[in-house]
């Protein structure tokens, strides 16, 4: 785990860049993490996914999978891959300041 | 008289019915098992059918005959569970009231959820071995296959027995070598994961085995479309993998009635379940085990088996008004068939990933995460244990429901959760 400064604030992140404490998160921080990961600007469609992820995590304690996102976030899977290239669930979680989806076992 | 209703007469439902029948006399509790048919499939055997190493009639037996006397077996589709009324409504019109409900209806394959997969070419050049008809059709297709690109794929997690598609790739390498045409077959393993398997140390070993056997590994490939006419898999991010023959594991969901039962399941019809007590989050008198739950461990028969002891204890405690103390640790144990008469063995739980070493303890005899003939024999012997020890609800000698650290080699090198070595 490392302390890094994003948006002028020191936050603790894990080796892959996920926030260690979801309560450190704010929208400016999200924009910064997005830029670090090759997304120059968060559009309203990005925010729809990021906010859905974050709410779901705070409600249930787990981040939704890509299939759940496709079924419930209002953004179809194809578009999720366009918005968050490579791994939408992983990247949206990172931007949303929640732990990496536990994924699959 | 307590009423225990068990939905599903597969591995978990059968084992739980038999275990609970031993706990309660017939005048203390009525036990009813519901399933849509009377065919109990030994699912690990499905892997062998495509290669002609097992036939369907060797791996299917009547469900009813696996249940002890004094258990009522009811054949019907389930319409829905009315949680608020403690009742199960069946499609045949009957209603089953319960004091305790156990959900053990496993998963349902959903190939139609992937665009194109059930279109042209389905069951002609695109197959799954995850059900009996599919495994039999694939046996005929493999027999007729005399060269070209064979792609082994899983669409997305979670799937039953996450090692099975890897085993399929290993056995395909052996099968074509036996037939003398291995050099005419291009084998490719296509996975949405970032490695061959979900857990880092095992993933690395299994990726090594794929490479040794000349199987190309394509990772982070999330299938958006299966094009049977064009013979290609297309990922959501628009990459393509061509195939002449596709062996895929379709998307999984919980049983359809779970989705029709208000409050019982999540958006994929899995039952949210407390991972240690196996009590559902829906209602205190509803429990779940095996593939039907959302607990964070592999969907596998061994998991279901190891869950049995804790769940039996908790059902007993619940019915007598005591606090739940039975605790499942996420123990899973899988043989991984690697071809040429050998297999690996992995043993893990919620907290400990599969490690090398020996099983069941430091003196063995079975090596962990290493190929051996003994593991292969273990895998073959397991079929007998399944019908004669696991389903009747007996413990298997020498194998504890909780995972043992004894025999496992702890890894000094730190491995991050995501599978990347630092």
C-alpha cells in the first residue's frame, strides 16, 4: 500500500491503484483517477455507471460484476466496454473509489 | 412434527436430505425433496463423455434411489417460493408449507444470453459439455474432427467447476495425440480472466501446463458474440478469435424459479447467503448450499460436500431455537485432469488460495498442484465415493470438512490479489 497525492490530497491506495478507504473518495479525485487510466473526461454516462457501482457497494459490501452492471446500471455491456476500456467493472470501481471487485473464484 | 423442504435433488439436496434423515426420526420431521426430474447426473463425469472415456448411462442414476427411506421425493418444476407464507408453490399445482427451506437447485445454463451462441452452428460447431446432450453431441463432433482450430472458452464467471474447461483443453491435447493428429489441431484457450485461473499461484502453474501442451492462452477476452456461421468469437472490445470447433461454457444463473420468488435471489438468481452459517439473507428459516448460493468460493461438488456438516448442524440448531454455530470455512478440493493418465490436485478455502505441498497432510500421499498418476487415480476413485459416501451423507475417511494447513507449502513471495506478481 502506498500514499499518493491526487487532486492535492494524500490518499492511501493499493498496489493496483484502488483506494484503500472508500470514504476518501470525492468527485474531483474520481476525475483524476480516470485521467490516470486513460479516460480524459468523465461524461454523464460514465458517472451513471460510477455512481451505480458506488451506491451498490456501499449498500451490499460488494462491487457488482460486469453482468450485473449490464442488467441493472442502465448502460448495456457493449457501451460499458466503450466507456471503460478492457475491464469496465474493475475500472469503474477504481474510479468510484471502492475496492477491486472480488470477481470470480 | 417439523417440515423440512429441500429444493433440488442433486449433490447438495440429496446429501442434506440423507444427513437430516439421520438427525431426525420420521415422527420428528418430515423431509421432502423436490426436483423437476428423476435423473441425477454425476457432473464431474461430463468431462469424460466427449472423449469417449465415459458414456451418459454410466454417469446418470435415478435421484429417488439416492435418498434414504423416509424421505418424500416429489417430481415437479417449482413455480415460486412465497417467503412471507413459508410455502413453495409447484408447477403441478401442489403447495408445500415448510418450517425450514433448503435451496439446492444449483445453476441453470443460459447460452441464449450470449448473442449468436444459440443461433446457426449451435450444437453443430459450437458445443458445451456442461449438460448430458451437449457432452454426447460433442463426442460425435470430436470423433469427426480431423484437424483445424479448436477453441475452448468460458463466457464469464461464475461457472461450475472453474477448472473444467482447462481440463477439457488438457484432455483434448491428449486425445488428438492418441489419434495421431495433434499436429493438425490448433488448440486455443480463451478466457475473460487475466490468467489461466482465478487464483495467482494455481493460475501460474496452469498457464505453464497449457504452454507445455502447446495450448495458446488468450486472456481478458469477454465474449460479446459467438458467430457460428463465420466461425469466430468476438469480444465486447472488438477483438476476434477464429474457430472451426468451439467448446464453450455458457453463462450461468440460478434456477429460474428463484427469479420468480420475490426477495429470494439477486439479479442473477443466486441466493444471497451468509458464507459461514449458510443461512440465506432473505429469511432466517431459509438456507442454501452448493451452486445456488452467492458465497465467494468455487461452484463445485466438493464445496457442497464440505458445506454439509455446518448446514446440518445449523438446521438442527435453528429448529430447536438455538444460535447457529455451524461454520463453513470455504473449503474446496478439486482434482484437475491433465491428460496422459495424470492429474493435479488443489485444496483451498475462503482465505487460503491453492498452494503446492501434499494432501491430506505432510506425508501425503497426494501431491498438491503437481501432476501425478495418483491424483488421476484419485479422480477416478472419487466417482465411487460420490455415490456411496458423499450422497448418503457420510464423511470421507481422512478428508476433513475444514481445510488443513498441514502439508501445504506457504509461499514466501508475496502475490497480490489480482494475480500480478510483484
